[in-house]
């Protein structure tokens, strides 16, 4: 390798350090700090002696009938169900924008995304107003004489239903987006070839469109699954005491009843779960992207 080439490579390498330092300072260092709290090497209580201690981990992982572990599995179940529902609902939307809307697809996409340019908190509060006992839905039911006046549908608010509904609403446009991008970049000649060979539209969809859009489906599923695992704003505003998620308990340990050591155990559990999900789905996604389109057809 010539000296000029070495200098050029060395100069290009200098541009790598700023983003690496950014990631280290804002991502890695805080994670290490939380990890130190989880094993007792740090404490938020002044004057407390610190020492390596795994008792909080043992209590969370192996403690009999640990309520936080039960809440973790409950939250994970709701998160997975919401993610599956959002992915299934977003697929027809992405398909419509890509294959049906044609010239108006970007205008319609902008209209779909427009409400989500406002504050997430304001949108959750709006749903709280819609679903509460004297809200829009119950008022309409009374006005239409579908329920006796004053007899509200109590499970519309402060329940698992309200949490799942608001999460569903919040993420469906963003899950449709990666699916739309994949479908837009799809080689339409494959569909034309399938039609020339006598395949019906439904057969072409099953044999060509659906397999080729799998990377978008996986990306959309991960796109909603990972953020909702730590969601706490939505359950806090529209969920009742029995509808709180794992993220609410973490937030409580760091604010309401400060126990940063135990809260860090819960936080690290969630972080490890997210890393595992990224590794698992990342492998599936990369495998689908490497697969030749000809093999699908």
C-alpha cells in the first residue's frame, strides 16, 4: 500500500471518531452506569456502602411469585399482540398506497402521517377524552339510545383494551411506512411475468408480492415491537392500576419510590430483551434481503 493511500485511509478514519464518541457518551456510558446500579456498585442513597451484589437480580429472576416478573410477561404479551395486530392492519394500507393509489400515493401517505406530526402526548390525551366515561364514544351511545343515559361502557378507558387501542393507533402509520418502501422498490416486471404466465392477481400476490414484501413486514414488526416494550406514557394516561406495563414500574422506581438499584435491574432486563429482539429479527431481515428475487418467484 502506497504512502498516499495510507494517508487517505487514515484521513477518512478521522471522520469515524465523532459518531463513535457520540454513541459512547450518549448510549454506552449511560447503559454501563445503569448496569453498575443493578449490581450494587452504585447507589442513589447518600452514605450507602456499595459492593457487588446480585440479590436484586436473584429476587427478580427467581423470587417466588415476584410481581415485577409477572408484570414483565404480562407487558410482553400485550406488546406482542399489539405488534402483530398493527403489522396485519398496516399491510393493506401499505399495499393500497403502493399498488392502488398510484399517482396519489405520496399525497395520501402525507395525509396519513399528518396527524402524527403533533405531540404524542396530546394525541394520547385526545384518546383519553374520547374514551372516558363522559367522552365522545359514550355520549354518542347515549345520544343514539344504544345505552341508557349515564350508563357508560366502563372498559373503554383505564383497561388493557384502551392501552392496546391507543398503541395500535399510535404506530400503524409508521409500521406501514417500511412496508410501503419495500413494495415501492419491488420489481414490477415480476408481477407482469406472473400475469403473462396465467397467474391470477391473488396468485401473483401470494407467490410474488407477499414473499418480496417480507423484509418490510419484519422491519415494521420490529419497528413497533421494540419501542412499545418500554412504553409508559400510554398506560399512565389511559390505563388503570391493573393495566400498567413494565415501563411504568421502571419509571416508578426512579421517581415515585426511589430505588434505583432495583429499578436498574428492571431496566437492564428490558434493555437485554431489546438487544435479543434486534439480533434475532436482524438475522431474519438480513437473510430475506440476501435472498434473490428469482427464488421467491
